[in-house]
């Protein structure tokens, strides 16, 4: 009986807190969307029109920020711009001869495909073509890069990293239902999910203080290039990539009870913070917030639990931190320009997407 009464009291206390958080988030998002509206170019693009993803992210924020309801003319205009960047091969990118001809095709296409799908403005044919492009960009073979994705489909060197791989896995899993609309007899596009999962888990630390965490790629070795018990060079695991690993594992249909996911979540609990991107400081801070929220949501994690048993209400802590950093004009910006985060449109888009998941 006492336990029941304590539970009821806890719920009564929690409801006003949750209501206040939701109201604060909605107010912040409203200001942020007005800011994004004011920064849209006349052709519907944002920031750099040569990078379609930089227009797709604010489009995604516009849609997610209002829960897919009340779509604005600004959002439709952004969607039409993004659609205009699709190439004959299905990718969304602007050719960059200096980058092997692809203009960060995998990154741009994954972000654009996800954003357009969520917006509801893209015809099925456009999404299907993009799926074919991404599926054909997955690296094959038997080396450590196999199963992963790099920035470009066409590249001067064989390369893959966890960030691009997680974006590709997210986009392909998010849009998989569109395959039902392929013309009869046309080959369906999909990933080799087993190979993709192998690539992701290969980047996960198996031992030591950072066990469970994940690195960006095979080249991000720890200082001093120490080796582990199997003779492999130790990788430098850090926050955003560890959450990218969790998200990717979930898209590969692992549950939070799987040892690989459990290990990653233990790392995330051990190094929990909203003050920095663990291991990277302020570099990629808002990307870290976004991938953190998407990963824990996908894994169905309501609370992280620290080694000493403390329960972390990650939605509460994360949302309060982001709300405290909003500028008067509704924007957010990172003083550290690594990963383009001194662009307030990009960062504000990340912040809105994160807050939307914290509601």
C-alpha cells in the first residue's frame, strides 16, 4: 500500500514538471522556426545551395517541429529545392569534380531522403531512386571498410566512417516501406544489413575504460597508438559516434538487451554529459545532441543508469541544457566551427530536431 501511495505521489509531482518542459520546448521551437523562416533563400534553399543537406535539415526541423501538422509554404518551397538537386543516378548532390565528382553524395542523399520522406512532399519515385543510389554506395569486400559508407559514392580512395554509415542506415530503414511502390519486376534496393552491422561493431571498443564506445573510423587511433590484447590498434571512442553506433544497431534490428547495445549504453551512461561531446569537447556538439536523442529514442531508453545507480532523465537534462543556450532571435550556434557548426541554420535545425524528441 505504501509503495502504491508513493507511486501516485511521484506521478502527481511529475506531471507539472513534464507539462512545464513541454511548454518551454514548444515555445523555443516556435521561436526557432520563425528564425529559420527568416533565413530561407528566395529559391527555397538555406545556407549553401551547393550542399542540399544544409537545406534538407531545416526542412526536417520545420516538419518535426510542428509534429508534421500545419506544413508551411516555406517547408514546401524547401522541399521543392531539395528535390531539384536530385541527379539522374538518384543521388541528391551538386557535382564537385575536386571531390571525385560526387559532392558528398552519400551524406547529402541520406539526409535529403530522410527529410523529404518525413515531409511528405517527395513522390515515391524520388525516394526509390535515392534508395537505389544509397544501396549501391555500400562498400563490398572483406576488409575493415566493407559494409560501411563514406562521404562519396565515387572516391579517390576506399573509405568508410560511422557517421556516414549511420546516416545511410537510418535513411534506408526509415524509408523501407516505399519499396512497396516499386514497379513490378524492378529490383528492390536494400542494404546488406549484416555487413553494415559488422562494420559498426568493428568500430566498437571491446575492452578498457572506453569499452562499448565507438570510434569514427579505423584511423581514429588513441594517442600513442597502443594495441589491445588481440594486437589491434586501440581506437578513440567518443560520445557522438557511440550514440551513432547505438542508432545503427537499432536499425539493424538489435534490441537494447543485445550485449553489443548494452555495452554501448553502458559507455553512454559512464560518460553521460550535456556539457560537451565526450572526447571532443565542443566539436560537433549539436550533432551530438541530435544523434543522442535519436539513438536513445530508437532504443526505447527512458532513463540511463550510471554505475552508482543514479537514474538519468536524459530528456529532461538534454532539453534544459539546449533551452538555456538559445539566442534571443531564436537561433543556436556553436562557437567551434568544426563540422560547420558556426552556421546557425544548421545548428538551429539540430536543436529543433533534438527538442522535438525530448517532448
